[in-house]
């Protein structure tokens, strides 16, 4: 026996998710089925599925080497007076 689940979502969200899942080789209905199956198996939210992005997100994990390089660059800028107080930035 099968059950039907109806979900109302914003038209834009539906279009974007349809496009995303098509890029991933499936459809929205199948993606929801996969999610529900895995949620039950994991007893919670099971995983993150996303397409690769060429957008440089500020939340992308950095290696220790990259982090140390950025910190070194920041220190050089600070030593040269190329920095601003945090309260001034927040005030803007």
C-alpha cells in the first residue's frame, strides 16, 4: 500500500528544487522519498546533498595552511595601519 504526501511550497522554491534535482539526475519526488528513507534509517536528518558550487562562499571550510596564510596577511595589514576598529565597522 502507498500513501500520498502533499506539501505546499513557494513556486520559486519548487522550480529551484526541480532544477537542482534534475541536475543531480533525479526528480523532486524521488529526492523526497530518498530523504524520508534515510531519515528513518538514521533516526534523524541523515545527510546533506548539494551540487558543487564555483561560488566562493565565506562558509567554505579552509585548510589550516590557508587559515594561517590569511591570518599572516591580516597581521601585515594591521601592522601597516590598514585596518579599522570593529565598533566603527559595526556603526556603519
